[in-house]
C-alpha cells in the first residue's frame, strides 16, 4: 500500500493516480491549457482505485476526442445561444439566415430551454419544447426552424468543448404534415389568366419574370438596368434584395411609441441588397421575346413616371421601383401578388409557387436538365454537380429554352421561331 501511495514523476500528458490521506483515490488528469496558457488539470476522486481508473480512462477518451468540457463556469443554454447568434453566427451568415436564427433564439429557445446548463441539456428537454410550441399554436415548420437553429448552435458548443453531446442532434423534431409544404404549380391556363391581368398593371414585367423564368423575389427586386441586356435578350442575376430592417430614429427623449418599422423618423439598418453568394445563383437568364417587349415598355413607363415626379423622384438603378422611385419593398411586393391572384380569379398561393410553376413548365417542355439548373439557379447535386463542372451551357441552348417558354405561354407562332432559327444560322 505504501508503494501505491508514493507519487512518481510522470510524463507530460499522463494522468496522476494516488491514494490520499482521506483514504480515497484521487487523480489529476491533464486536459490541455486555459485561455492564459497555464496547464489545466481535472481533479477526480473515487472510493476505489478501479472506479477511479475507469473514470480517468473515460475522461481521457473525451479529452482526446475533443468532447470534454473546458475549464470555467458552464454555460447556460440561454447565455450560449445569445453569444452564439450575435458573436459567432452573425459575422459569417447572410442577413436573412441571421434573422431566422435570431427569432428562433429570442422567441422560442431562450424562453423554452434557456435555464438549463448546456452540458446537462437532454434531447427530451427539446422535444418537450417542440410539443409546447405546437400546443401554443406554432406550426410544425416553426418548431423545425427552432430545432435546426438549436442543432447548429449546440454543434458549435460541442466543437468548442462546452458540451459533450449535441442534444438537438439526438432530439426528434415534430412530424411535418405532407400537405404543409405541398406545392401545386399553376397550370398553363392559370398562367395565361394571370398574364391577361398582369398586362393591366404597373410593373407587369415583374410578375412575368416570376411566372415564366422562376426568378426569386429577391432576385427580381434586386435587378438593376445594368443587369438587363434587351438587345441580346438576356439578363444577369448577381444580387438579392433584402427585407428592410429599421431602428427608431425618434430618440429616447421623445419616443414615438410605435414599432421601429412605423417610427416617423425610422432609420434603415440593413443594406438594400447583397451579392448572390453561390456560383449557381450568379447566372445569365434568357429572355423570351414578349418579355423583352414588356421590359422595353416598362422602361419607357418608368421614364414617364420620373419626368412627372420631378424632384420628388428617388433616383436609383432598380428595374422595379415605387411610383416615386426607390426600390420596392418585399412586403409591398407580396401584397401586390395576392391582389393579382384575386383580380385574375386564380386560386391563392405563395409568391414562391410561381417559381415552382416555371420549373415545372421547363421540365414539361423537355428543356435539358443543365439548362433548367442555370435558368433556375439551382445548386447542382450528384450528376447535376458533375454536369455543371464539365459541361457549359451554350447561348443557342439558352435561346431555344426562351423560345419554348415563349410558345408555351404567349402562344408565339411556330413560323416565328423557325425564322429566328434561320437568322441565327446565317
């Protein structure tokens, strides 16, 4: 026994095990270094040597795998989520992604599971939160957003050693009902009904870009005239319009008492657009002939509006603007879409359904997959990823896709398409 009590010099990184004066077995397990560079050792004690050795081996395994808790006071879930969303996620994700994270953290996760210690959070805590959210009226999709946010945030905590496991990765989110995300694209007849109504409205070309080419809302509202080449019948997509975000400008001395977005002196704190981050999103899209005509007419109408408004006009390079210039708000654009559906007598749907419609039409017309990928700006995957890497979409292929869209939606005569083909051959 005396021999076991004696401490011996050990190599760096090796745990020290000894019997203390209290007749209990103790261990000092090297765990790395603190923030100030000093060594950090974890102290363990057990009544028997075997129990202690087992615990030491478990802790050493966690240390070697990088999953052991680091020194310092353990984080609560609330403190970690608030730190993660503002200091880790915000600098590296897009404004829209950050906005989704921030709402999930502030509205759902912190009130629901924030009091737990991060290293003691269990999957059952999250599953209970999801049930409570749905009982309070939240949709399954909202619970899924909270789940994805928690999984990402806790995954970062595990990588940094603040927790041994990612409870959200083990938790089961609620089942999504099949019809919750079901999309029924508009038929060609419905698109043509919309086309008749669109021609009566201001910014008519905006809606045909969505229905015929599947442009996303942000892509359309972020378009500038420098991105549009009407002579060569194509446009380039390279930026997205962001949803405005405001802060109060009224000052604490005389608060307006309204939400920031309705403050008379509101200040916009989010930039108007951001560049498209993916290579697939930065793309050239062909314009069918009738859309070229609509855009030319739209540009002339915009010039007349500018002249009539005179000094009230807010100058910008945007293709689609408010009646007095300046970029369109995504919220205003959404409500305009709803009114368009109602006035055209077409069933209600999301604005994004127009994009699904365009993709379906392209597929039904037999447009090659790689051309559809480019027009829609889809990230390629599997075989599509290889096509994007080794094959290039040529201008004639893009032109042919534009003609097929033209014939399907606008009913352009076949002989017009043939004449264009002959012109190109010459």
